[in-house]
C-alpha cells in the first residue's frame, strides 16, 4: 500500500471506506508529518492535534453505523482566514493574534458536517495581502521544492502543506490569485470558483467584491470532490448565488473532444519567463491531443488589470479593515490618552507594513478630490476587462495560459518592492475582477520548480475547468511529482 | 506625482493609523510608487462606460424584516479587550 501521506483525498476515501485503515490512524500519520516537517516550512499558525484526533474517532464511529458524510474522516487544513469556533483565527496578523471566533465560517461548517477532520490552521499573508506569505506576522512559509523560495501567497501555508504531503487538501481564498499563484508555485491544484459560488460568511473580508473561497489539492478530482461540499447558497452571505450545485465529480471523466480553448496572445509576451511559457504550451498541446481545438482570443485591457486591482482591492480593504478599532475585538494599545489615540495606536501596532500600505492606498483613492480619478475610473476599467472576457467566451469554453510569469522566487527578493510583487498576479487578477472561475494545474518543472497551467472559464463553468484539468491529469503525471525531501 | 509628507499625514489620519517617523519616510516613498503605478488608469478610454461595482449583475436580496439572530453578546464580548456590565469600555469621550 502507498504510504498514507502520499495518497490523494480520493484514494484515502476509498481506503477508509474499505477499512484498510481508520481515520484515527490516518490522522495520526499526518499529525506525525506535521511534527516532522512543519519546523522547516512554517505552514501552520495553529495545529489542532487533539481536536483532530477526537473528530477522527467520531468519524470512525460514524462509519461503523453508516452515518458518516461524504468526507467522513478525511483530514484537511483550513487557511487561517476562516473563522473556526473555539480555535483561534489570526488571519496572519498581530491584530488577531488572540482572536477566538465565536462561530464557524460556512465553509468550515459545511466541511465539518461532511465529516472532514481539521488538522490545523494554515499560515498566510497578513489579511491575505501578499503573494509570498512574507507579510505574515507569524513569519514566512517556505516552499517544499526549495526552502529558500516562497510557496506563493496569500494561501502559502495551504499550498506548502499540500505539496509537502502533510495534508491531502487545504482550503484557501483568492482575491487576486491567492489560491492559484501558490498552487502554481508548489505544483498543486488550486481552484477559485465563480464569485458567489462559495459563501464568504465567516471568511475574514479583504476585498468583498473580489474575495472567493476555494481549495488546494493534489488532483482535479479531489478539488471536484471538495468544491461540491463547499459550494452553495448561503443566506448569511449577501452576494451568495442561489443556483444548484452540480456533482462536479460526475462529469470530470467525460471527454474534452471539441472543447474550444482560447489562447491569449498577450499572455505569451515579454513578461513571461520563456521556459514557463514552454511548459504551458506543451500543456496546451496535450489538450489538443485530447481533441480540444485552440482559438486565439484577445484581452486588450489585460495590462490595466493590475492597476485596476490596486485601486479596487485597497479601497475595499480600507473600508473592511476599519472594523479593527481596538474596542470590540483584536489588538488594543496600552494606556490610550483618548479615543483617537486608542484607534490610531491599536491599528498602527496591530497591522503590518503591507496592510497599512493597502489601507492608506485605499483611503487615498477614496478621499475627496481623488474618488473620480481613481476609484470611479477603476470601476469603469473593471467593466472593460469583464467585457473583454465576455467577448472571448462567446467563442471559447476556457482560456488557457500561464498562472504566473515565472516559477517560485526567492524569499526576500521582492518584499521591498510592492510593484514587482503585485505584478506576480498579472495573469490571475482578471478572473477576480470579472468574477470568473479559474484554476491552476501543475504542468511541469522549470529548474526543479513547478509551474502551473491557468484555466479560466465563463461564470459557473467550474465543471468544464475541472473536467479539462482531470482529463489533462489522465495524460500527464506532473501533479503526482513530489519534492524529494518530502516523499 | 509623488506624495508629500503632509498628504501622507492626512491619509494616515483619515485611516486612523499612527505611524513612526521611519514608517512615514517609507510610506512616502512606496505610496508614491503605487500612485504612479495606478496612474496608468488615466490612459484608458472610459467615456460612457458604466462603473462596475460587482462582478455579477445581481440585485441585492431582500428578506422579511424579522429577528433572525439570537443574543450572543456574552460570547462575542469574550474577545473584547475591556468590557463591563455588557458594555465596551473606551477612554472617556465626554468630559
């Protein structure tokens, strides 16, 4: 039998079902992996060993009586942006270092109700603002493929843990690429569904018109399995969409013959590392060999997506993060002189540099005299970008390209230059601005570091993305590659 | 257009952020770069384009005006830095 930690979620589900091992045995094996490897990676903010073993025992008992859910006894990790009742939720920030949520996020509630076992909370860029996990108050996460490199961000703890075979799957959130970029840099699968598909209730808000929850896994099949549980209408999220959730695992086995794959010429220009581009073109050739046809499409406003994002996201963040006032929860400064001093010092001390920078950027673009020039303008350009996608999807079913401009970069390389860091998300941000589903699928190595194929679909076409990715993974084994030190 | 110290002071005050002198120096430099970067938007031709506030053209849902939440004040206040008798304590606002 393949060692438990090497198995995918789907394989583990079969093993549990056929009684090859119990959930307690599986959970203990993975907790041993956490103990062995987390010091190198710093992928966890909180490890919930006792709770995990108790849930696993409960799952084993439920299996005996045939009452377990579809994920009964399967271990996962939650990004520390999801509120978990009774377990601290830090969002990677000193501001919430000691925050214990009084309720569960809907995502947490749904996965737990299906029987998932939570091993812990994963490290992340502070308030999900970053592309390298270097902005975390709890220190950077390291990439299992090369410990000097970033595992991406903001869901970097999730991507590192899944890549290192510490957990078969982890939740993540994606505001500008925060699931797909870390998946790409760690050789894992990451999917961000359509905006509104998964509830944002209990997911600490960064930019509410862009934030969406998803998963990081080792196969498209596993992603389909988890997404089906997480997705669905939630009255507690005012932008949740009331549409039925298909069983994503049912159609992934279907052929992609005749699938129209859009190729964006602008994706392959000077900004893309040549070897990364070569891996992506090889992946597209595999899709063609499976019967897909390629069609050239154009996204003429792509260059403006990053500047648009860096107006819209900071504006929304400056508003969302105004709730951290040192009064109701979160960090509070000692001995405030007056109420204003309490606010200013609590926030000045509780937030890190990047978060403060984004709050100030957002405050600036929303301030009197600048609103029209920046915020309103960005909202107009956002529509142009969304319209470009709409036109493209009139002729194609998916758009394929690179997830990131290059493989993982070294920790420390970009942290002092916000603009260079921001440009890492150039291929991923468009999907957030337009609210489209998108995923990253491992498509090979460049200098021993993984790179990802990026697939974007029209609204509510997660099934097509997952099928395309799954069919690709039937022909290739890039998603099974494991960093040597973590086999 | 680079931001000056007065502008960054004004922004920090609006955002209720107390910054150290070093943080001010760094913020002036980095925020100026960010503002330069987002100034690219001014090149876009957007006459007559309707601003997009939301990725899906969905209307805000309505619900019956009925109480849907139970009183969990005590649980919520466990996270508060200072409370008394169910109230949140702050420095004196009115002399």
